[in-house]
C-alpha cells in the first residue's frame, strides 16, 4: 500500500517526503558505496520524492560509471536518496529507508529485501553472503 513518509538526514538540514509502498521489494547492495554506508533503498518514481527543505545542502557524488547520483547532506554526510536508472533505462530514486522518520518498526521488519551483488556487477543475483548487509 502506497503511503507518504517523511524523512530527513541526521542533522535535519535536509527534509523530504516520499510516497513508498513498503510491501514492495526494497534493496540492499554490497557495492563499495552501499556496503560502506549501509544504504537500504526503496525504489520509487522521480515524482514520488519531494525535498521539503535543504535542497541546497545536498552534495552530489558520482563514481564508477558516473551514472548514479548519490545525494548527501553537506553537513552531516547522510544520504537521504540517490538517483539512478532501472533496467528499463527509466530514471528512479532510491530513498534511504533509514532516513524515514515515521516508518514503524513493524513496517520495516515486514519490508521484503532483495540483495544485489553490485560489487561484482552481478545485479540479477544476490551475493553469497548477505547477513552483513
């Protein structure tokens, strides 16, 4: 069920809302950036994310293919969301579920997780070990 959640970075400089269905797959990846930041994404369409405050605080970081935009708060360093492309080459936003302020523990525990082997560019298969993600 689609629900509007509110979220923020750690210091509160960046605030957003996003329409997310936490009964749909969420994603954990073992690539170099996701594993280091423990990024847990809910993938949504661009219009489903609205920055309410602090757009100017967001810093963009690109690496590797230079295609995915990682957006971090310039003050606290937390990544509320990123922008990338899905396999159909459509723009999507990956909202950091850890930044949602009003998702209940029950919703988070029930959210299905798909594990991605981004470290080996093997996106269609999970890595052998996922418990640390």
